[in-house]
């Protein structure tokens, strides 16, 4: 899954006078000495000393890896997961007898943590197929890079150059303390497109890219979010296969990473179907109440997506700069559709199986056929506001529409697949969207970069809190190592 990005986290990134306000809150001294109560204001039976070193909330990649990192350091851990499975935004399925990724899928340039952790479990990759020409659909017409280079230059490459010029402004000294940061945070990407990209088809293309990459409509995304997502890598590198973020897929699925991690844990270290209802802390411990168990520990790491974490009752309440930030980070919307054919027939037509569509509900598609599969598999993505609308229809209607969208490019053969599977991420329990969260326009200039800051004995991980590669599995892994390091320094 070509994961979109939450706002790029930069250490100590505050804005003007906001810096003083936010830094004036002593997050590390956030301790309450009150008695422990549950969400119904009932006293909890508690031992005088914590019986666990660290509780981890969430068994996605960030939670699993944080727990294993701590356990490798000799600490006792318990993971509480609300869902009936591990993996979070990594999820597996079966398509025509083949294990496939219904969630995060790709790994590529700059994602060293993902490669390293996958190597620990002997997971092999294959190169994302790139046979033939990429496709671009504009106003119902089909264009390819080989036959229509001038169209790709005008609609794709020229706008990319404009975006890169704006990203360069972020690298200028003093940017994060300037008025530009405030203005960019308070302006939508849609307004920037209308003012800076004159070509109508180029705007349509970028709108499609944003729906697929950020899983939001440009009107829901701030300029600051948009441009800061391309600090480490250019927009071309983020969307590219060769030497880009989409270079490799994992044989048998990326979701296997979570299964391997879970297999390392003892039975009493991972509790599923146990949503956390409250977290209480005092000067000596933290108590976590879930549907199945009440645990007392020295520290807790919360890895749930920010909108989900806001449902937890915290005693004492979180600082508003923390809770307000999380409440204003809605999850994106994406539907991932996988469709299997007897053969990868598009290759015989000279197509790569990779394309962007501007006039259909399917924003993008990609050939993900594993080398050991005799047929062909395409992954299609319905993103942003389109995903919101199509989440409430039936699976059959979505399947029929995806087939029609592909047939508009590849012809009648696209109407006759041998299998279809999908995941409607806005309806996924305890996640409710994908790929990740991003701040609403105007939020960052108020709350700053507080998402990863500890609150007393409460620490935070998850891809949204990552300083590098937020929105990716790689970012989730990096965030869990950072949170584990924070905790170990306190134990």
C-alpha cells in the first residue's frame, strides 16, 4: 500500500510565540497523586507495586516491535489489543489461493528499518513489476509515457518541479519560526493547486495523486502537511517504483511481519479483543483498564491511531496541547481492491499495470503479481472523499465498478477476473481508515509538534509520531524504537 504521510515531524518544531506556550508545559513532570479510579469512577483494586514493567496499547507493528525491543532488554511487557488480530494496518487475505496484503504492502528507498526487521524473520522481497508503459487517464483519454511524452511532461513532471521548488523553502534557515509556516498550515492544498497549477489536467492529476497517496481530498490537507511530506524524498521518489518507495513487495505478504513478531511473545504477553478503556497514573505507577484485564505497570506505550487513542479516559486528563492535537488528526480513507486474472494480459498490450485515473472512482492501480503466481494481480485504490462515499455501498457494486474502471483502460478482459478481494479501511474496527492520520488545516500552528511527547508515565508510538517516514511501516518501527528507548531510560 503506497502509504500516505502524516505531517512530517521535526524535533523541537514550534512556531513563534507558540514555542513558549508549548514548551511551558512540563510534559515529563505530568504526574498526578490522586487515587486510581476506573471509567465509572469506581476504585480499582491495586497492588502496592507495579507487577509489569511496561504495558503496550495496540498490537500493530509499532506496538509489537516496541514490546519486543523492551523484552530483548530484559523488561516484562503486556500488549493489549482491541481487535481480534495483530497487525493493525498490516492485514492479510487470500486471493485465488495466494496470500496477499490488504493493508500496507510496499517497501523501498529510505526504509532501512523495514528491511532490517524483515530480515530478522527471513522475509524475502520481490521487485514490484514494471513491464511496459505506465498509464495516465485524463478526461477519458489514455496516455502512455512512451507514446505521449509531452503530456507526461505537462501534467506530471512540470508540476513535480513546482512542488519541489516549494519544498525547498522548508529547508531554508528559520522556516519553522516564520510566518510562512503559519500561512501554510492554515491554507489547504486545494487552494494552493488552484493558485499555482494553471493546467486543469495537471490539477486533476495531482488531485488524484493526493487522494491515493494522502487518502484525503486536497481541501482536507494543509499546505504544510503536503509539502513537508516530501522533505526526505521528492514526490517523484515517493510515487516511483525503481529506486523509489514502491520498489519491493514481500513474498507471502508484508502482514507476515506482524505474525512473526507475535509468535515471539508468550501467551500471557499478548491479549486480543481487549480494548483499553482508561489509563490512570500517579507518582509511582500507571494503571490500564481494558475489557479483559486491569494491569499496573511502571510505564505505558500507546500505539493506537490518534483518533482511536482519544477514546481512552485519562486520569489526570492529558494536556490540551496533546489531546487537542490528537482530536484534530482524522484518519484518511482508503479502499484497497485486489483483483486476480488468469494471465497478466496488460503486459501483452505493452502496459506496466501501473496507472493513475482521473475520471473514475479507482484513483490508481498497480501490478503486484508475485513471481511464483501463474496469473496476474492488480491492486486498485479508491481514496479520499471517493472512498468515504463508496464505503457504504456493497462489495459487489465496488467490484463491478473497479472492473469497469480497469476495462476502460485495458479492454474487455478486465471484466472477467477469477477472484476479487477488498478491504474497506474506513470500516475496519479500531482503525477506521488508512493509511494514516494528518492534522486538519490550522491545527499545527496551535498545537505544534506535541504528538510524540511523553505525558508523565505515558509514552507514544505509531507511524504518525515518527520523525522519519511517518505514514509508513518504517515510520512505525522507528517510532517504537524511540518510545522503547524513552521508557528504558526511565526504568
